[in-house]
C-alpha cells in the first residue's frame, strides 16, 4: 500500500481498527473514521503510525449525510485525492 490512501469507517475499534492497522504500510495514509471514542481512535491511529503510515483521525457520524460530506472533504484534504 506504499503511497496509497485509504479511508476506513468504524476504525476506532474492533474490526474497523484491525482493518486500518492491516492496511497501514510505510508511505501510505490511513484516515481513521470513528463516531465517539476519541481515546480508542487515538490508539487506532497510533497502531497505524507504528506501521509507518500516516494516520489521520477523523470523527464523523456516517449516518449523517452532511457529516459524510465533511469526512470526504477532510480525507481529500489530508490524504490527497
């Protein structure tokens, strides 16, 4: 995934956090989306960063269309694309 960018929703914990960590590769960027648990999201970001990828913590409720638009705007700004 070197140089690639990925957005993982529900990445603050559980399967989403594991997916974000599995996709993290040196030179890549992983946008870690979560809904409410700032500490869990920070831990997920730390696991991503430990793999050599850039981690972007992105709080957004994906059941809210406006929040999803803002999430994609943030991902494009922070990760490019």
